[in-house]
């Protein structure tokens, strides 16, 4: 992995310049330590790193997308994650938010790429059909632009399910031949931050991890950071007690729905989805889909549009569940599998503490990736 190229301006100076005081900054660092599943004491390490590191250059590309990841990122507030991150990073090219246009914008991108040591953030899938004609910018195909930008990059960070796995554009019948970045690029470290959209907290935490530790976060078998995708939604869901008790919403607006019972029978795909939505939530912890009374549709899993649909029917095509069975049977099976996973995880962590003296990680229900997330449980 190459070194980060330094831009002008210390991070701390930049934060002061946009009116973020030290207390707010430390609160931000503590929040990020939590997102990264680090002990609270690591907030100090993050603060020290962000005060001394210089801003890495970032090129943000958009291809077959709805710009939803950019929207999600910019809607963060209290304090604005976008403000903080835009000051932690030197965003040299971003089609949606940059003031420059045309040749001036292209020149900014070319200069950042020529310098090397930059991050490439990709939003949207890459169409391979018709020679890439379905997505061209300035006469170049998405693939050409991506290949050029990837040269000399520290890493490619895919934000959203489309750039991570192809997403909705790649759903059957996939008329444009859409694929994720990993299908067309090799030789550069790739981090996938899927979600429809990707959570701004996880985007920020990924960069902060790099700036703090000088390395990308540990990934699962699908290229997703374990801190954000290492645990199943079902295992951290506040409605889990109702699942285990056999208390299910039977139709929208019924008594169980009003009481906050489990949404499994209404199509919730939480048992098959790995994401930190229950703990981090969205819009600075305001709420999340299940908290709002809607089941999880598995938006951060590969092929979710094809494999997790119909969204209001229970897990019809998901490997491991087979044909329809009763929720109670699945409930017993899930409880057993989850208990085994907890036991194995707890045993391994206890051994690690004994051997190394390292403290336990705080995230409850976290399942270490063993490459078995396919099929889930
Ligand atoms: Fe929560 Fe869905 Fe699991 Fe029910 S099925 S406990 S709503 S994740
Ligand atoms: Fe997506 Fe499910 Fe989270 S739909 S936003 S992974 S709760």
C-alpha cells in the first residue's frame, strides 16, 4: 500500500476554521471509536491522529447511480459529518458537489491522480454492455475513467451496493451488463461499504481508521469492514426478543405492529443481513428501517434486489432457508445457531485475552468472519 500524499493544511486547523470546537471534535472522535467497535479509550488515539495527520487526496467518481450515497453523506449533521470529513480529506474531485466544471474539473482530477497516493471513492456500478456506452463522461466510459483513476491509488472505497456488488442496475435482467468495481479492477486494495445508501458513519470511520492506524480496516470475505458488517442485524435487533418469543406482526398496523413486535413474517431480511444499522442507525442515530416499523430488505447484501425479494414475503429465495417453513422452526434453529456462534466467539475472545492480555471488543453479538457469511446462518 502506498503512502498517503499530503495536501496543504493540518486537520485540526481546518476544523477550527469551520467553527468546530475541541469538545465537539472529541465527541466526534468518541462516536467514531464506537462505530469502529473500539474501546472508548481509543477516542484519544483518533483525536491525536487527526490532529497530526495531513489530509489525504480523494477522487469521488459517480457512475450508474442515483447519487443517494452522496446525499446520505451530505445529510449527516450535529455536527455535520460531511463538514468534518471534507476537512479530514482533501476532496479534489466530486462531480456532485464541486464548483468546477468541464475541463477545469477534469484537470483537478488528473492532477490528483498524477500525484498518486490518493483514495478513489466509487458510487454506482460499472456497465460493461455495448462497450461501456451506457455510462460515459467526457467521451470516456465508466471503466476507462475508473482504470485511469485507480492508477497509483492507496485504495478504492466503494460506497453503496451498486459499486460494491452491482446493486440495482445489475438486477435481472441486467440490461447494461452492470458489475461492481471488484469485477473489473485488480491490483488495488478495495473496501466495500454496501448499503442503499452506504451509511455516512461507516464511510467516515473507514477513513478515520486509515488515518489513525495507517491501515485499512479488517475485511470480511465480501470485502466489507468487520467493524460495520461483522454482525447480523437479527442479532442486535431490539425486536429480537419478540422473535424468540414467537410474537410476530401479522399485518401492517395490527396490534403487534403497534407494540413493536418482530417483522419477520412481514418479510424482514434481518436474519440474512450483516450490517451495523441497529447500533449505528441513520441520520446521526435518529432511526433505522426496523425502528421505523419496516422490515430490513437486506440492502447491503450482494444481489439483494433479486435474492431478497419479494420484500414483503419472508425469505423466499435465501440459501439456508429453503422452501417455506414456520417462523417458530426457524426461530429455534436461529437461536441455536446464534448461541453456538456466541459461544465460539466468546471462547476465542477469552483465549485471546488470556494469551495477549488484550481487552474484549465491546460490540455484542459480533460474529468473526470465517468466510461463511454466504447463506448467513
Ligand atoms: Fe428484528 Fe427482523 Fe430479526 Fe425480527 S426478523 S428480530 S424484526 S431483524
Ligand atoms: Fe439496509 Fe436493512 Fe440496514 S434494509 S439500511 S441493511 S436495516
